[in-house]
């Protein structure tokens, strides 16, 4: 495949796992993804640029993994949960990629503290407690055990509330976690499905004896 | 806040408070005996092992999903 040659040469420039390559990628994102320079970039911009640099390295591996699943036609597991408490992911992703130290060095070179940048990330609080945290742990374990799997969740606009105490009472403030954009997500607006309410499930057996479920009599 | 806990207590926050205090007193006694405390600490940590989500997922996969793990190498394809 000819395009793979292109990907390979781009890869050595853009997606290396050392501090120098990370810094190049970071600068590239700061300028071309965020349109900022050293005078206008805020700490949040720096965090976003680093997150995008880290994401590039994950995207490359993600595509490679999906290609392997497809080519070897493996059985996949789909984990559905209404809640996920993933927490903040920058440092987690750096550690799992094995490049925390290289990223720290890259940021140090331009007098930025990796921990300060990590503090910029809002908490992805898409759950209430134990159930959501368990779902997140399950995804970690699926990865650890190398089981081909996906987690499906709900992209709530607001996470679990920000707590404020006034006159000895709790006030729940909305956690507007998407306010400044989310560098970790890739929208796919071309994939949309209408979900109808109500109805019932009709189960039938096909000619090869497999159970088929159909959702019928829904509202329009 | 105290009034709500003392006179209403809708979530029964104080329902087991005396039992909790009693248990804490027993813990204080154990803590004074360093050997007992160390032994209990180690046994407690060791027994947490069973509650690993890795074990849960491994069992789900063996009993229900039956998916084959796939090791992905950087080279290949």
C-alpha cells in the first residue's frame, strides 16, 4: 500500500516517543491546531497542545489495533455503561504509553511544569460513584488482558456537580467540563442513529437457529 | 445541620453510631499491640487481591464472553 510509506515517514517526525519528538509535536499543535504563539498561549493552550501531541501517538496505535482486529476477524466485547468515572487522563495516558518522563523533559525544556499542565484538565465526572468507577476499571482490565473490547457511554454535557458550601448547606453547581473543548474526543457527526422511545422487543429464531431481537411498536 | 441529624436523620447517619464507636475502641486496643497490628494490616492487604477487576473481567470472559485475547505488536500488518 503506497500510503503506508507516507505514514511511516510522517511517523518518524510526528510520533516519536522521545522528548525531542514530543516537543516538535507540541509546537506543531500549538501553532496549527490552536493558532497560538508563545505570547498568546495560556497554560490551558499548553495543556491542549500537549494533549493533542499525546493523542497523535494513541491514534496511531488505535488504528493499528483496529486493523489487526479486522484482519484477524476476532470476536469483540462491547461494554455498555450509562456512567464512566475516568478521571483526568493526561498523566494516565503518558504513563500507559511509557513516555511520562520524556514528556516531562520536553516541557521542562520550555520551562513548563508537566504537573501544572495536568492540573488544567477538567475531571471527566460522568458518573455518581462506585458504578462509574467500576466501569472505568473494567476498561483498564480489558486492556490489560488484551481482550478486543470497546466501552460505550453517554457524553453528558455536564459532569457530576461541583460542590459549594453556603451557610452550612451544600449547593450543587454544574460541572461545565466541555466549556473549553475536549482534546481527547474526535466527533463523528456522520454516524447518527434515531432512538425511539417505548415499544417492545420481538424475538425470533432465524433459519440458522440464531436468536434475533427486533425492537418494534415504538413512538415515531 | 446538627438538628437534622439529631431529630430527623432521614439517612440514618447515627443509626449505628454506638456500634461504630465500640469497634473503634477495639481497633485502638489492637493498635497498642504493634505485632498484632502489623499482622492484621498485612492479612487485610493480602485478602484484597480477590477484588481485582482483572480477575472479574478474566472470569466474565472465560464464563460468558469467550473472546480470544489478541496481543498487538508494533510491527506486523
